[in-house]
């Protein structure tokens, strides 16, 4: 087995690297973009469509240019390296995955995602769900052949700028049943939206539905599978993003140890600190290998796919916390100042551990899918 990229993927990586290094070359850009009214830079989002960054997340069957696990890993590792705040996770990957998994007739929405014309958010998480894929309290009922939704979804990524919501709702059964679920297309203008920023500067929203009309895209077994596919696609993405962040934290710390002097020499020459950095490098490489395995088996049958993604997310969560703590400690007080970039990466690593399920949750998921 080898891990060399194909020529096409090398071109994809190099093109995105040049694009993001230009747009995110200064630390102030992260603050400027995340504090904009939209929560991201609209111009960068549109330009990313022009270079194929969005279509790289969508399979060729649906007019995309990629969509494989390797494509997702390449793109999101670079997103992590540059702390890119544009809605690649919510719209580019998760919403497109939901639409494809539903086998709906909404191909125009996929085209709108690829072209950057519309922002679409996947709404599944609820206040009480605690990573439970089947716990859905939002209710859907039919009145005169039109579906209406009631309830509230929490932690919807980029929800305040979305044109369309892809929403999971309960059609029948108890609130934790895997059957009786439906996936609906909802127009954002019909919903009540409360936006807020997360600790890492990214934008989320709470979405409330009060007899909001929607179109049923799929139901029952297909709907539950859609939820799983979407969540695990997002899990691979944030795991890949964490790899880019951890490597950046490591590089920043190496540079700091080489330039910071104490007792007349650079502190990087102290053997105790060298040992800590070596240990950190080994942990990052192990996490990267685990994410590469998950990416390489992304198109395998579901138990292998879900098991490997959960294994990667569990390890990334544990190593990410270690990297954030060690790198800040080795920097000292400067590591948490607003003028220095490290604290932004550390906050994002902490947030990623809780996105799509934390380390403990994915340990249970790994055991669940290892039984088959």
C-alpha cells in the first residue's frame, strides 16, 4: 500500500494551497472574515467555486469533480491549516451529502451548491440529542397534502445565511425510533433564526419551526441512512481539518523554540523540550495515519467506513487536546494573546472535539460498528 497522491489530487491540493495562502495570509483576516455580517467572506466563497474547491467535495455523477474520502481529506486539511471560515462543511459537504443520500430530485440544489449561488444548511442536532442520530423531537404532520414542521433545531452551521434548510423531523413513532423519520427541504425565510458565534469564531444558529411548510425528500430507513451518511461525512471532514490545525500548531511551536532565547541560547536546544516535541510529532503522525485510513475506506461498506471514521475522530479528539495544551504551554503567555495565531488554532481544536460527536461518543461508535 502507498499513500502517494495522484497527479489530479496533487493539482487540487496545490491550487487550493495557493488560493488559501493568498486569502488567509495574515492573522487579521480570520477575525475580519468571522466577524462579518455573514460570518465569512462572500467573495472568497464565490472564488472558491471558480477554482473547483466546492465541486471537489461532490462526486462526478452529480456534476462535481471529486467526492472521495481522499478529496475530502485534502480539502479540509488545508481548510484547517488556514482556519478557513467559509461554509465548506455545512454547505459544500454535509448538505450535498444529505441531498445525494436522500436520492431526491433536487439536482438543481446541488448545482447551486457547486456554483456557490446558495448556502444550504443541514439541520439535525437538537438541544437534548447529545450526538444521538435517531433522537428527533421536531414533528412533521401533513395537512391538505402539505407537510408542516414544528420544533427547534440547535447548532445549525451557517444557519443565519442559509437560503434552504435540509431538516430531519419525526413523522411517527417515539422520539428515539430509527424508523418514522423524514428529511425535509425548508425555505429559510419561513423560519425563526437566532444566530450566534461559537468560541472559535464560527457562526451557528438556532432554528425554530412553527407550522413551517416543507417538501419531503425521503423517509424511514432512507432518512436514517441519510442522517448517518451526512454526520459521518462531516466527521471525516473535521477530523481532516484537525490534522491541518495540529500540523500548523507544531510548526508554529518549532519556529518559536528556535527563536526564543533563554540563558544565552535558544530554548529549542534544551533536550527536555526536544523530547516533548518528538512525542508530539509521533502523536500527530499517528492521528494522521488514522484519518488517512478513514479517508481510504470512505467508499467501503458502511460498517468498515463508520468504524474507521469513528476511530479517527476518537484519536483526533484526544491528540488535538494534547497538541493544544502542549503548544500553548511551550509558548508561555504569548500563546494565548490576541496578536498571536496559536490561540485561534487551539480554540478550533477544542471545538472540533465536540463537533459530530466527541471522543467518548466515537469510542462507543467504534465498538458498535466493530461487532459486525
